[in-house]
C-alpha cells in the first residue's frame, strides 16, 4: 500500500506506481538546485515507502518498418501460403500466445512457443517486467482447442504477423533488457485472438502435404487448399463482430492507409 495521511492507494495500480517513482526521481534531482519544503519532502518520502518498480512499466512504441512488400495484404498472404514450407516451418510445433504488459493498454505481444508458461516466465525475467497473458486463456488442458500443439507453428506465426502488419509496432528500447522488441501490435484482444484462431485452426487441418522431387522432400500446399485462397487471404472476412478493419480499397501493405471498419455481421467466427 501507498499511504499519505488519510489517503491510501493500492499498489497494484502500476501506472500510479510509475508516476510516484517519477515524482520521487524529480524530487531527488531538485535537491541539488533548491531545498524543498519539509512538508513536500515528507509527502514524497511517504509516497515511496514501497519498493519502486524494477523498471519503468510505460512502454514507448514506434511504427514497425520491416520488409517492403509489393502487393496487398491478400496478395502477400497468398504468396506465403503457396510457398513450400521451410525447414524451420517443418521442425517446430507449438501454439501462438498473446501477452500484454500492464498498464500499456492496446498493445499486444504475439509470438509462438511450445511452452507458453515458460515463455512468459522468460519474458518477465529477461525484461524485468510483469507481463500477463491474454491467450490462450487457460493453460494445461490439452483438450481445449486453443491449447493444441499446432504443426508448422513458425508458418502460423508468420501468417498472423502478416495479416496484422498494419498494426505492427516496435518497442524502441525495452527499459529492462535495453533491446528493441518488434512483435508488438496495436490492436484489440478480440481482433488478435480472431486472427490467431483463424490460422491455427487452418494449420491444424494439415493443409500441406509431403512430396518427393529429385530425391528431396518438399512440403507443398494441397491442391484443394489453393482453390480457397481468395477467401482465406482476405483480412477480416472470417470474423464475427468485432471484425478486423481493412482498407476500403486494398493498398500496398508497406504504405500508410486510411482504414474503414467493415464488418460482416453474422458470419461464423474463425474460432467457433
């Protein structure tokens, strides 16, 4: 608890803790220039009777600048789907997770792991943060579809990131590990979970098959899957409300666009 006279504040409000810590640092810096009044210093001292956060929990994001694409989101998704699986795609299975760091509402970390609780613990330790997970909602029950070990999980992650490219952000400099993190997205939980379920469910149906060519093994998209690429690659079309916002006229995904929300109410959600 943070206590000042008759006022008591819960310390689980991490943004308040960050502000208190900032005030404390300002107070210390001001001491070298002037002597604060005893009453003001007393108030600051009381406010910092808790341990300050390990690092500043407020994140700083900037637009993510990645590989330049020549086509629309739908076209680039179709290219990636038609591309034979790489060795890294074939090797790993796992699930897609969605984390967030309180109190930075609206920003989600989307990645992959074979062990989500362990990955969350690694992030907290590495970055000295208190990350929380949004998805999967329950951990440990393999009978829940969201907790399936999905094959070719690297390809699933790439598809999710590509469909959400318009919303991708970069944490400029993590105050905990001093590195840049690029798998952040400025979008809602419902939209992110919808995209993750869409591609996870699709990959769980085993859309790729092994073929031998010149004595080498190749994993290629099945012919029946190629017939459905137009519907599959259009962002947002498989969502119930709220759906994914997309440009009224599709634009190159490497350029800024004005997004218009279009919802196809009544369509079956990808995770249903």
